[in-house]
C-alpha cells in the first residue's frame, strides 16, 4: 500500500515560525519538514520556498473572511 502525505488544515493555534502570528500557510519541504507562515512572511519568502516545496497549503483567502455570526 502506498501512503500519501497530506498536510492538515491550519487552525487558530498554528503560529508563524517567524513572528508567532496566526499561520495561514503551511509549506511541506522534501524530507517532510514543514514551515508555517503568516500572510506577511509568506509573501516575503514565497519566491524562494515555492520552487522547493513538495506541497503548499495556502489559506490566506481566510484573512478577508467576515467572522461567523454569533448564534446565541
């Protein structure tokens, strides 16, 4: 059986490796190491990291989403 690595979805507890802000991008590198970035640091490092990445989970679209309505 062949295993496929799939990066888990990012949550509010995932933090940018550079500044500790909420992470919106996960970069999986060869060998399985992963890096987490906020939108700002991903924009800064994307040109170098994207060609090296095995997978990029980019959830920066969530930065512009409206908060969920309170259903109380």
